[in-house]
C-alpha cells in the first residue's frame, strides 16, 4: 500500500515532455506479464551527465554506464526491469555491453553513446535472447514516455513522473523505486531530460549533482543502498533558448523541482508505506551535523515503526538524534536547548516535555527538531516501516 498523499499531477510521458526526445517500451518476457524494457533517446545531439550508487557492490550496467559516460556524451538510455544484472560476473558485464551495442545499432549511435540501466533481482543473469528480440520491437515516439515510465517499475505501485516548465524550455523525468532506498543514491533509477542547452561534461554534472544532493540523496525507505542506483540527465538544447545567468538559475530551479518531486514520489510509494515522514533539522552547528541528525531520525527503525503504529513515542526521535554519527564522533547536541515539534505541536523544549498530545492520525508526520547550536539545517524524507514491507521483502523471489 502506498501512502495516500496527494501527488503532483503531470501529463503522462514526462520524460519526453521536452522537445527532441522520444521513448518506447515493450514486454520482452524478462518479467511474466508487464512492460519490462524501455528506451529513451534524444532525437537531436545531446550532452549529459550521470550519478551512480556509491555501493561497493556495483551492478554490471553501472560499471558499463560509468565507462560510457566518461568516453562520450550520452544520447540514449536503455532500461530493463525484472533482472538487476548485479553480482553476475564477467558475463554480466558482457551482457550489459551487448545491450548497449544492440541498442546503438538500432538507433544509429555508437555503443558508448548508450547508457544501460537494470533493476530487479540480484544474482540473476539477463535473458539476452529475450532482451535482444525486445529491443528490435520497440518503436520510439514523442508520446512514448508513459510506456517507458511503466516499464521500469518493480515493486512500485505507480509510475513516477514529473515536469517543470520555465518559459520556452522544459525539464521532465521519470523514476522508479519503492524499496532498497537509501543514499548514496537512493533500488532507484531516474532519467531526466531537458531541451535547455548545456555544455557537456563537468557543467552538466555540476547541475545534476546539486539537484541530486538536495533530493535523491535526502530520502530513505529502508536504509539499504542499492547496487544499481543511477540518475541520468540528457540535455539537447532543442528549445532554442539563449542562455543567460538568469536562465541558468531558472534551469537549476526546474531541475531541482523535478528531482524533488520524483524523490518524494519514491518515498510516498515506499514498500508497504502508510506514513510519509518529513524530517526538518534546524539550528545545527554545521551542515554536516544537520544532515547527520536528520538522516539518523529518518532511518531509525524505532522512529519508523512508531510512525506506522501512530504511537506517540516521541522520545525515540530524541534518542536517534543523540546518536547521529559524523566524522570523529556524534553530532553536537545539548538536550537542554532542544525543541521538538511533531505536526506543528511542541512536545519538548528547554529540557522538559510539554505534555501536549501528539496528532498522529494523518498520512504525513512532520518532525521538526531545533538544536539551537548554530544556523545549519537539513531536511529528509522517509517512509514508515510496516508489516507489509516485511512481507513484500520476505517473499521477493518466492
């Protein structure tokens, strides 16, 4: 069950909302009955950037895509669901390379211009005959984004899409993710496209990194970092807009909006989720400490299970905050200076509980903790931890 929170409504096919992009998807037979293979490409020359999981166990498509984005500007992305192609040895890398090569041949590109993403069960090899046959069946179209967003899902309950327009240019994107969600990069895949003109390499990556650090790197469903996480940005300049410092700021804002929307949807659709946790930490001594405290609260199993049970056990929040680890030890905290609010109600201040009742009957729980030690702040989104989460993951392959 996904969190019953109102989502931003966007036109289906957000990943092709910007000019000059096409997409398509098929059921290749990797999964039993659902769309499971998608391609997104720029129809005019593009530049791009990518960010990948920091997990030391990295899937073959991550290794191949890392190498490709370092060699050429990406023009297309091919994504399969159902099989992660992770922990599959040398054959897994060869299969990822073959997937890129086959896609490139069909699109008239070089293999290094194609990035490969996979999601699904770890330790299973790709059924390459099915994948290759499926690629040949995909028909790309400007209205094919909705099918692509559907094809990349695993345990998600709905496609995740977002669009932000700024005058004549657009940023659009799709993402998947409901479990194994935790920075760095939260199993999560995202493809974001724009018709805004960017230079390749370092510039595109700088824009993407800023947006990701404030969105996908600030969410957690279960504290597990995936082997396959990736966020891809493709920019083709098809809008024809003339760049100015102001338009760059508008682009950064639109990119941040899309990434934030997609990441929020991921948490809202967390496996078994019933409550969305919005954690806001202010008054920290440094940015690193603010982030550490917010992250510790958002990932605490005790806080998450209390949210699921609508249990007003707010002491768990303070306990989690007091054990937030940063380089060199725990983050600075003085219990006599803390102020804790939940859903706007002050529960703890100046070292004493207020005795106020905790309103926990909704599907959003906003936790605000002021450390009163400085001016740094951080936010985090998380889902609760439920019986259904345990059931889904206990039966994932059976």
